[in-house]
């Protein structure tokens, strides 16, 4: 066996240790680089997430404070006025009429605040809609209709009240002379409170199915894009807070709110046309407004009226 000098063995060991040390150093350097890369990636990722979250929060805040924008040109105070021949009247309802104010010589002003999901509103429309139409069509009265969305949270999250009121506002803007007919159609197809209500497609079909409607495509786009939903929501909040144009009332009693020459009509149970006709006579000054008789017209009531218990308003 050949014996290597001791110095050569020591040198070989030193070389191996040095090589091992260099390998270990390279491994540590690579590990540090990987760790720095991971940290940098995490920092970038966190930064992106935070930036995205900040952007979303900013957009939500901006959207929440974004003005609702103007409502329909025919509803400057939240309601549309319908006059003789069922045509929209230029301008809007007066902000605060006196208790005996009328719209013109002997013309009765009827004001309605309605929610298209409100069952009591539907009952009032069924009992009195044709009667009001006969008065307005003949020129004996005008009617101001204010769609609100008091029951927006009573339709399984679909906000049917808001969507229906938006659809009505779309008609007020694009086909105002057919507003009353659309108002009747919405109540004729009224879903039950607590259900999901009509889909947008079904709602559009009801509205655009009304004969004589103008600019159907504009109305369809308006309904699909919810052009007036923010405005309806803003007006609903204002009304609920006591801003009630067409009335001296400062506390909203619920829907339907019915006014005749500024006087509030207290609903009866059941809701009847006879009782409402009597109230109209009283509010008009004990003189029956002259209107074209309808097939369901009842004899002219006297000016006296016996109060009846009011149903719970919604």
C-alpha cells in the first residue's frame, strides 16, 4: 500500500471542506433569493388585493352619494298630472294646495300616492279607478299620481315596488298621455305582496302591451336600464320623511294616500266607490263634479258622510 504524505491528506481534506462550504454558501444564497422572491410576490399580491379593495370601496361610496339625477320631465315633484281626455298636463302638482284648492274653475284635484305592490292600493284602484277616470276624462277633475316604492323589501329581494315604479316613470317620460292606462295595467296585473313579483321581462310586457303607447323601444330600454330607480328611491325616502307635495301633511300615513283638493281621504273597510264619491262631493263643496256617467255609476250621494273604520295601510 502506498502511503500518501500527511500534508497531501490534510490538503485534500481542506479542499473538500472548502468545496462543501462553497456549496453551502451557494445554497444559502439561492434560498435567500427564493425567500426574497416569495416575500416580494406576497407584497405585490397583498398590494394588488388592497388596491382592488380600496377601489371597490371607493366605487361603492361614490355610488352611494351619487345624485339620483333628474326624474321624468313630467314629474318634477314626483307625480304626473293627468287631465281631460286622460292626457298629461304640462307642469306638475302644486307643492302645497289649500284645503279647498281646485285645478281650474270647479275642477277637482285628486292626488294619489301608490305602491304597485300594495294590496290596499290595488283594492282602491279596483273600486274607484273607473270613477276617477270618468271625472278626469270629462274635465271635471285632474289626478296626480305619485308612484313610490314603500314595499321595495317585500318581494323576496327582487325590489318589485321599485322596479314597477321605475317602469311607470319610464312611461311618464316617454309616453305620458298613456300613463293612466299603464297605471291601470300595473294594478290589473299586481302580484301578491311577499312574492317575487313580476320579472323585468313580464313587467315590460305588461307596460308595452298597453295600446297607444309611444316610443316602446325607449320604454323597454328605460325599464331594462332602471333609468329612474335611484330617483324613485330618493323620492320614496323624501315622501316617507314627510315631504309630500300636493298636501299639507307632514307625516306620511302609508299607501295609498288619497287626497281630494288637499284633504286626506280616510279609507273604509271594505273600500267602496260610494264612500269615495261622497268624500269627493264633500271636498268639492257639496256639488257633484259633472262627469260622463259610467255603467257602474251610482246615484248622487248626499254631502253627509258617516266615518267608517280604516283598514291597516301598507
